[in-house]
C-alpha cells in the first residue's frame, strides 16, 4: 500500500478533493461535517443567572475546525443531569461531545464521575495532552483538570476546564486528536 505522503499522484488527488469542497477544508479526506454537541456545566448559567461565554466560544472553535455544532446545552453540576445529557448526545449519534466545566475539585465538580460510566474506552493520551498543554500555556485549571476523554459507542466524549484560557488551549490540543479518533472509529 502506498502512503499518501510518498505518492505525488495521491497528494494531487487529495488536494483536488479538498479544493472542490471548500467548506470541508478542515476535515479529513472522505469525511463530511462531523457532528458535535457542546455541554456547559455551570449551576449559575443553568439557573438563568447569566449567560455562558464559554459555550459560544467552544461552538465557534468547533465550527472553525469543520464541525457542525448541533446545539449548546447548559446543565447544572448534577451528576445525573450531566450523565443524561451526555448519554442523549451519544444516542443521538454526534461524533464529538465537548463538556466544559465541573472538572475541578469542588463538591459540585462531578463531570468526570458523570462521564466515566458512559465510556467504553478511555483515551488517556488525549486527557494527558490537554492537561500538559494547559500547564504549558499557563491555564492552571486546564492543567489540573480531572477531565476525562474517551469513546462511547461511535462518539468521542471530552471534558475541558471552564476558563477561557483552558477552553482555547484545550480545544487547540483536542481538535486534531478528535479528528484522528473519529476517523478511526467511523471505520469500524
């Protein structure tokens, strides 16, 4: 089998395929728009005490990376509500669920506990990459996050800390990795 990186004809065909679909430039060859869902875990926002600036930021970063964002959902820091929301996304067939918040050490930070039972396989390399890049970028909450990453059915589920720095850095680290994983699990 010839590797696309070594075959000039394959490289040209790949470039042509990408240029005929300008909206799919951020996707892998053969992929359409991958579907995603954003889950904001925030008691204050869930109770209508103010808007979330992080949900729209995550949605924007996903769209820039070529994902279609089905919705942004806000839930309180309640383990059952978080789990039900994540499970509904998995059943709904989205390719990527990104939850933001609830990954610290406070009593209401239960997103990892809500996520873990849903995962068929953990992606510890993704978890560690997000934490490591968070620490390197100075996003302490991102680096100290207890957030999980894994596969549930055909869906990649990832928890990210809830500061702008952690979201920006975490998404920059996550998106190429998520594309890779989605490509592999969609081949199954």
